[in-house]
């Protein structure tokens, strides 16, 4: 049997800054030093621990707001309960105006305003309600996404919730931290869906499992190598492998081991899984995975079962359980404050079964509302803020963090996105939702390549002066036959964007200018 390679044994001959810092000390080891950091304070502690290694615990130093950290959770399949939501709300509440939470494009929560001196207590609170933020940043596997209506959807082929839990448990050692997978060459994204509409954007993950039948047996076709980076974006490609559900966790482990031990580490721009597949070829990659797995992979099924257009889950929908409904609430750009979170927790308890789910569109789903409680649910004032029937453009709006908190950002995104949508909706009559995604820089966290209209922050020029601008992407197709959009226009100054978007919406998406009546 091959020896397991860990941080200490990986060959680090050609080391960039990040490989060096990982070789010096594994990121997870800062877990034992939290009390010390809390006493020292953020200004006195070791900078490498503060700016980098704390990310292994999901704690991100924010150069834009020094001393106020961000915490990124792990919520497998985007599922949490009302007690967990209350703990998250209490954490951000203590930071007053600095505290808020964002639903992320990986069905996850990030908390804002966190002080280093509070970390020991925050982690204690997390443990009490079984929340973890471990290994959610840097060279680790990110939150594992799944269908937000898994187990509720009459049309789904397989309820993947348990599989997602098992994968997370394997990778993180049940949320405690796992040194086996704490030194990957780079970040790694995993998604798994048993539904028909590709609710997870399988094609943009390093590893994705999509439903497929072989000889009448249910399982998953495997896709590998999807990723976005500033230099290169690629959709995942079929590995030509099919696995039954019971082999999914072992296949994840085998692929992660192959990537961990062979992924390219010299140049971080070329470290994502697709670069290794390029270097080896798909056949060799598949063989290496089989070697780790200890058995052959079956060939991929001829076609997968992704045959629906993607749903956004907003509104009230019947579940497969008789007399039960789920409610999808639109959360503008995913931003929540403590009072919103307490209210969502309350609604989930009063009307549902205390469960709350997040979507990759940065919205929430409250499942298991009985039909007899719906009329009363509709009277809740929170539905005025987080609508179940929002305007078509608001409905499909997604935005990354942007300049308010992210030092990579070339533009401010969330607030600008909200103001722009409001302005466009006041001018246009829309007949359909149009998925507009904002992302503050070429890292593409806001996934502009999957959008109908994607807006990527860039530096533009206006009247000879540098100004905030966007590159415009179009043609992203999600759900069935998903494919990535491409850049159609470069460097539009943000101040000039509104008429440009108006024109695109009229020409390509059936929008009609509103007839304004003077009263
Ligand atoms: Fe991202 C780095 C935010 C999803 C590609 N991303 C960052 C950092 C950590 C940079 C930083 O330290 O400031 C951002 C934190 C800003 C902040 O304060 O919030 C950040 N990424 C986000 C989130 C919060 C965007 C959002 O508003 O929803 C998403 C968190 C997901 C999560 O819960 O884990 C987020 N990031 C993504 C996605 C979308 C996805 O996974 O579907 C991508 C593109 C897909 C991919 O990775 O292949 C993405 N983020 C990146 C990259 C480019 C990776 C690369 O290979 O080059 C970076 C930069 C890096 O890693 O060096 C990055
Ligand atoms: Fe920050 Fe750029 Fe990611 Fe937006 S796309 S969160 S600006 S790194």
C-alpha cells in the first residue's frame, strides 16, 4: 500500500511563498494557538499565522477592515438548523454595525466583523451546535454543494444529503480538521446532485457527480477539472467513469489523494486540478485514480439525467411529502443582519421543522411548511424584505463580496448591483428573470461565466481618467446542456453601464421600456 503523504512529506523542491509557509507549519496547527492569539491581539501576532494560516480554521484577515475578521463556515449541502442560525446571528450581533453575514455562491455563510479575542468563545459556541468552519479557505476542499431541495423534490433521482455529509466528514475528520487533506496544491471544489436540473453548477467544480443510470442501476457520472481563475476558466470534463452511490466517498478520497500528491505546486496559477489533467492526459489521470481506489472504474454512462432547465427555488413549492411546501425567499445579494437571521430562525421553527437551506444563488429555502400554515406564513412581515415573488431582475441577482470587504476587488459590487437593478426595474418591463451576476475581479467568485449577463470588475478609462468598470460576459447557460459564457465587451465604465445593460435587456431578453405617465 502506498504511504499517505502529508504536509511534512510532500516534495517541496520548487516552492512558491504558499508552499513554503505550508511546509514550515501546517495551517491546522494554529487551532492549538487560539487562546494565545486572543491574548496577543491581531496587531502583535505572527503575520503569517494571521494573514494565511488562520484560513485553515475559516478565519480570514481582511486588509480592508484590519482587526475585523471574516469567518467562512462549512455547511454541507447548504443545510443548517434554527439553533445554528441563532448562534451565527448572536456572533454577528455582538459587532453592531460591523457585523453581518453573507450567503455565498457555494451555499454557505460568511460572517463579518469578527474580533480575534472572541475566537475561542465563538468556536465553543460552534461546537455546542455542531457547526464547523474548518478547512474552508486556502488550499483545502471548499464547502461541498448539493441540491438545495434534496429530499423534498418529487422529481429527484437520489437524495444526496447523506453523501455530502459523509464526504465532508471524511475530508475534515468530522469537522475537527484532517491533516491528510490540509495541504492540497490549491483550493478544490466538490459538488454532487441527484436532481434533474444541475442546481449545483456541476460544470464549474473540480469534481462533480451528476445522476446517471448504467444497466438500469442508479449512480453518478463523474466530471473533473472545472474551475475559474484570473488566468483561465474551464468547464469540467467527463472522466468517463460511473460510480454507484456507495463508492462516491471512496472516489472523492482517491481523487483528492492523486491531486494532493501529484498536483502542480510550483506556480499557483497552474495548480488547480485541470492543469494536472492537461499534463497527464485524462487516461493516465483515470488510471492513477483507479490505483488509489484499488479497483477499476466502470465506464461513464452514455448520458446523464440532467434534462431540466434550472430552477431558482424562489416562491412556494409543493414537496414530495403530501401537504408540505417549501418557501424560497430571495435575499438581495445574500446579505443578512442579525435581526434578519433571528427572524429566519423563528420562521423555520414556527412554520417548518427548524430547518433552513441555502442556495448557490445566495437565497434561502425554508422546507416542511404544512399547507394549513401557509396563509399565516404569507402574513409574516419578513416576506416584505425577503420576497417570495420578487421582481424578475432582483429575483436572479447574484454578487460576490466586492470592495467593501475584499482587497482583490477592482470595484464595489453588492451595493452597486442593488442600485443598478432598482434603476433598471424602474425603467423596464421584464417578462422573464435575467440572471445578472456581479464579480469584483477576475477571480470570478460571483461566477459571471454562468450568468445570462455577467459583470466582472476591471479598471476602465473615462475622459482619459482611470475609473471603475466592468467586462461584460454573456451566454452562460445553466441546468441542462450547461456551458460557460464569454466576454463580449471590455472596459465599460460603471457610470456608463446602466444604458448598456438596458439595451442588452431590450435586445436579448424581451424587456420593454416602461411608459412613464405624468400624474
Ligand atoms: Fe472566491 C478568493 C470570496 C466563491 C474563485 N474568494 C476569494 C477570497 C477568499 C479572497 C480574499 O481573501 O479576499 C474572497 C473573500 C472575500 C470576502 O471577504 O468575502 C472570496 N469566493 C468568495 C465568496 C464569498 C463570493 C461570494 O460572495 O459568494 C464565495 C465563497 C464560497 C464558499 O462558501 O466557500 C467564493 N470563489 C468562489 C467561486 C465560485 C464557486 O466556487 O462556485 C470561485 C470560482 C470557482 C473556482 O474556484 O474554480 C472562486 N476565489 C476564487 C479565486 C480564484 C481561484 C483560482 O484558482 O485562481 C480566488 C483567489 C485565490 O484563491 O487565490 C478566490
Ligand atoms: Fe473578492 Fe474578486 Fe472574489 Fe469578488 S471575485 S470576492 S472581488 S476575490
